[in-house]
C-alpha cells in the first residue's frame, strides 16, 4: 500500500515540476501552490486535466478522456494538450479499466473523424496506442480497439496503412500467435485488401490469407472465409478464379458447420464478381451440393440456407436452365414444409426414456429434440422471409402452379413466428403479382382474422400498400353493397381486426390501425364509409385509452368525412364532435376537442373552420379545468393566422376578448405562463387584409384555396345528384301514370281511331283514359271552376279534365317535396338555419326543422290543385299561415300582379285617418 502511495506522490511531483517549468510563459502556479490546490479551485482546462489524470478518481479520468476532442479543438490549448495531456492519457491507458478503455476508443476515433490532429501526428501518437491495445488480454477491450482500428483504416491514406498497419497485421497472422491475434489479422487483412493494388495483395497479403484458410482452428478458418469476398474484389476475376475459388470450395466442404455456413455466405456475396462460365461450372453445382447436405443433416446450416436462398437464386437466375430453375423452386418448397410432416412430428413427440443403470431420464435427448424443432421453425421463418424473392425468381405467371399452395401453407403455419414473417412481406408479394393479386385474397383474409397480435401487426401496418395493389389491379375500384369482389371480403376482415387489436395493450398498433383506416376513402363508397367505418372511429375516439390513439382516430375521421357525399351526414358528424367533446361532461374529452380543432385547421379550409368550430373552441376559455385552458392557449396563435380583415373583424374581437379575460381572471400559474407566451406570439402575427391576399397568394393561401375549392365541388356535386334524383323520380311517376292510364283504357275496351296528343303537349297529360264504355269522348268535357270572388285573379279559372287534376296532384307532390327540403348550407343545421339558431342553443344536439308551416302549405296546395280550388296565393287563405300574394283585379288581362293596397280607415267626416306608424313618424 505504501509503495503505491509513494508512486502516486512521485508522479504527482513530476507533473507539478513540469507545470512549474511552464509557469513564466503560461501563468501556471508554483509547486507549493499546486500542492495546496483542490479540484474545486479555479484552474485552467489543461491544469485540471493533468491533475485529474494524475490523482483523480476513475470517473474523473473518464471525463477527461471524453473531453479530449474538445481540448484539441481549442486552438489556444491545442499544442499544450498534445504536449501535456495526450502523453498522460496514453500512460494511464496501460492499466486502465474497461470503462476508460471504451471511452478512449470513442475519443481517438472522433479526433481523426474531425481532423483535429494532422495525419502524421495521429499515426505517431494515437494509432500506435490503438495497435498496441488490440492485443489486450481482456476480450471486450480488444474487440473494441479492433473495431476502432477498422474504422480508422477507412480514414487513413494508403501510405500510412502500408507503413504502420500492414506489417503489424501480417505478423499477427503467424501460427505462433494466439488465436485472438490470428482472428484480428483476418479482419484487418480483409479491410486493407481494398486499399492496395492487385499486385501488392497478391505478393504480400494472399500468402497469409491462404495460410489462414488452412488454419488448425475452425474459428480462424471461418473468420478468414468471411473476408475472402473483400480479398477477391481487390485481386480481380482471374486471380480469384485461380487462388480464391479453390479455397472457397474446400471451406464449404469443411467438417465444421461454422465454416460451411461462412462458405455459403461468401459464395452469395461473391456472385456479382464472377462470370457466367464460372457460375455455371463451379458455383451452381457447389450450391446444389450444399443445399442437399443441409436438408439431409438438418443441422445449423439449414436455417442459413433458407436465409441465403433468395439472394442466391436472384444472383444465378441468368445462368440457370429451366430444369435447374425448377430444382431450386422445388427445394424452396421443401424448406417451407420442413418439420410439418406427420411422421417427423410423431417421432419428435416422445416420452423420456428411463435409464435403469443410472436411475434418471435422458434429458439430453429432449434437449436435442427441442433444439431441432427450433431449427426447423427458424428454417420455415427464413423461408417465409425470402418468399418475395422467390416470387421474383419464378415470375408472376408461374406463381399459381409453383408457389400458391406453398404460400397458403405459410399463412396457416402452426407457429406464429412463421405467420408473422409472411404477413410482414404480404404487400411485397401483392406488388410482384400485380393483376394476379386476387389469388392470395383468401390468405389475406385469413391473416386478418389471426388471433396473434404479432401477425396482425405485419398486415395492418402495410394495409394501405395492399389496398393500393388491389385497386391498381383493376378488380374493384370501389366497394358498394351491390358489387362483389376481392375488396368486398378484405375490407370487412380489416375492420373486424379492430376487435383483436384493441384487446391487447399495444397502443402503437392501435394507433397504426386508426391511421390506416383513412386509406379506405379510395376503395369504399361514401355510404359504407359513413355506416361502417366512421362509427368505429367515433367509438375509439371516445373510449380509447391512449391519447395518440384518440388523435389518430380523429385524423382518420376527419379525412374520411371529406369524402362523405351527403351534406346531412357531414353535418351530423361535425355536430357530434361538438356535442360529444366540446360540451362533454368529462374533462379529458373536452381536452381532446382542442386536438381535433388542430387537425381540422390542418385538413380543412380556413373558411370552414371559422364558420363551424371557431366560436365553440373559444368557449373553452371559461372551462373550470386548468389543463384545458392551458391547451387552449397553445392553439390561440393558430386561430389568429386564420383571420382576414375586414371580413373577420368580429372573430378577431372575440379572440381579443378571450385573451383579455384569461389575462385578467386567470389564477393558475401554468395557465398564466401559457397565456403570456401565447400573447407574445400573437403580437408577432400580422393579420392580412382581404385586398392584399387577392394580389399576393402565398403557398399556404394556395393550399387553403385548393381545400376550399374541393369543399365547394363536393357541394356542387351533391346538388347535381339531388337534381338528377328529382328528375328521375318525376320521370318514374310520369311513366307510372301513363301505364295506369293505358291499363284503364284497355279495360274500357274502346278503340278510338283518333290519334293521341303529342308527347309533352298539355292535352297529353290526360293520358289514354279519354273515353268511357259508351264510346263517348270525354276529352272535350270542361270542368269550370266557380266564379271568382272579388280579389281573386281570373287566372284561377281553368279548364282541365279529371286526368289533368290527377297530374296536378302529382305536381303538387313534387312541389311538396321541394318545399319540405329547404336548401342547406355546408354548416351544421343548428349553426346555419336562422330559424333554428336565433341566438346560441343551450344544447348542441341536432334540432329538427319545424315543418308545420311547410306541411300545412303543402296540404293546401295538394287539396286545391286536386279539386280545382285556387292555390293559397289567392284570396280566402289565412295570412297568418301563408304570406299574402297580391293578385290582379277582376277582369284584368295583364300578366303582372299589381301590389295589394290595404284600405285605410276613414273618420266620421270622411277623411282618411292616419295609421299608428304614421303618427309615430310624425312625432
């Protein structure tokens, strides 16, 4: 103990003497002053680093090494650090612990990456430390320094590598060195082989490589085999064929499984370098032999063969004959079914055998059985991973006869890891199949109905890409109730997977599912979206536990709502969001309403948000929960960016009043800070004028204009569809009336020779029912209305037959339909109808339109038109129910209707008495 203390004091004294020598030039302290110093006293960075490296604790030394690049970056202390600190670091590393060694590996690499030291100085100081530390007895430390050396080789010039590293690497590869040194030599030679010319590699590196390929230790042979790819690329094709391929063939036939695996991986990596002749004569027979041996032995090489088979087939596809190509496809099918045969399954499930001599069971046999089963499962899993590559290998046309059955077996594999792997690559298989993607529709439905969450995750995460493949294949462009196709089975299964996903606690998968539901707008009809998808999103928006899931559901809901064609359905959705969230009793739902408004601002036009959500969002500033008011403060600047003067002056006043009230009445500290930060940002926002925005349209304005045009187009399309439906209904009713008239005419049995009226003429409304059983023509019979009373228009006097009265009754039904459906705006009904919203409703529930006046008017119209009585516009109707329509005087022949004159009251002397309004005006 005393010796270590004396050594520490001696080294500290030497450091203090060195510091004392520099005192006049650098202003350092004397030896006596340094002896009295503590670490906490003020020192320069160089002084503190030297002091801590000499007598500091382990953590302090690690801190100095971590900060070494920063010390070298400072130009003032660079030279001093190289002269004082770096030698001290190299000295400390000889006996340092693992943590300090790992810190030094990172610091030395950063110094070279950032060019903090010239290459010559680096090779003389840091590189020598790296080369010496590679031979550390601690395997973890040696591996860390070796990785650092390999990274440093990429940054060093060729001359430095040849001078400083090549000789050291060759010396490490001698048989007299340890296995660790020979393993390091293999990796170093593989790294530097790409730095030199072929003749240098052939002269100095190739003999060592060949010697290491024949090493007595299998780990060295395997490590050198994995580096043959780099050596071959440095040598070139001819030298590879003569020197590398013989070694590679021998290594693939090695007795050790580890070496054979390395040989197979090297064969796959070297394929791009070889020519067609070499592949046909050497590589293909070698690969076939390796595959057959792996299936027969069922050892550790079998999963590796299944992993590399996709790359292997893709690399040699151009050099295969049809028979060889079919052989590889059949071999792949064997790999996909390995371990599923009944006889092998029954042979593996055996009871432990009791050894009477030893008195125990053969547990080693059970261990071998389980290990073999794991290898077979891993083989099928790796085969499922390579399935897209094999589809590309055989082609989409040959998928059905060659791989379809195999794909179905993989999708129904008893082990969930195999199904998980095949589900993760399902979208790639769909893309490769193209128009033939319908073949695997049932497999997709089966995966969507799988009970394993891991399997569902692979399909659900790639569902947008899968649906795009089915849409591009031309099978179904939209799914409606009347159509049947692949999507009509896939989408219900996709929606049903929600039940299994939400039974788990994987909220990330739930968020992914909610986000991917928005892709249904391309392939699902508007009615199906409204009736089947949106209810799921609204339910999860209310009941999901994780907030990211709620936000994802809200985003998908608002995206799909833009595709809903009917205005009433859109209004109902927006009304539900306001009612269920803005006016909810639970505070966390009201908090979600703020996030919903953020998404609306992002997806919809400014005009729509201001008309629909703006005022409801500002109502939350009076909420009793501070977190909601705090969340509202974060969205206030976004609200101001939506405004345009002078149109939105009223909305700006509401926003100012909200902020003013929060500033004055807020008592919560966090909300007050939030208001202050929001106010600072609000002051920086400039509200544009409407005239300026028309002249200068920025990118955001163009996007908003595009959104607004899409919303208007949706409204226009809806109006056109409504008109088409009305015209179709009128045409259908007219055809029905004509059919009924024709039946009545045929029942009367009359055969009139007089040609019927032309289609579209007024007389044509009477239909074919113009005669009676006696053959008397009734088409000229006139039904005259009663004599008009004073105040009625002579236009009420009409001449029609009974069929015309029926036609007028049908017209009244059409008019009734037009009257009873008022023109809707794109805002919710409670927000746009002035009759329903004189102020602000206390409850945002959907208020039905009161149609008492309309219904009474329609009844009057129907009765009058059917019986020949004048319409409600004439005299005799009540002014309270229907507005008075002025009519022309009796005997007037003009088509215009003069305004109605209300007679004024006369006094006793016959003079006109002024009305009450005129008296008030005169006053």
